[in-house]
């Protein structure tokens, strides 16, 4: 593994080619999973795999799913944070709008008092 990492460091084009091949393979797997007749047919295909390959597949799937869950969790947090900022901004606008309305009504009352006195 160490030699492979050094090889990739020295040959970035090779690493890019391997990543491209992996992306194509994962795309093909996803397409085939969509076309499957259901969980039963997938189960039949998985039964053909040796135990060690199933363990590797399960580990890889756990990594992919946990990364997706992490991204979804981060997205939910950022959306919640953005909506709370918007809500607090609206509350501030409403509070300042209420103060402005009070000032306007006070000004009108003062104008009426001045006109009544005149």
C-alpha cells in the first residue's frame, strides 16, 4: 500500500486514470442496481460472491453511506443555521418596524396637539 501511494504521488496521471475507471465502474454498478428486479435478484448475485469479497463490499458500502450521511447532516445543519439567521433578521426587522410605527404615531399625535393649540 505504501509503495502504491508513493507511485500515485509520483504519477498523478496514473492516479487520475484509476479514479476515472473507479467512477465508471461505480456508475455501471449503480445503473445495474436500478435495473435489478428487486432485492431478491441482488441477493442472488451477492450470494455468488466469495465471503471475503462480500466483506470488502460491505466495508466499502459502509464508507460510502457514512460519507453521504455526513454530507446530509452537514447540509441540514447549514440549512437550519441559514433559516435561523433569516428568522432572527425578520424578528429584528419587525421589532424595528414596530418602533418606527410607534414613532410615526407619536409624531402624528404631536402634530395634532400643535394644530389644536394653534
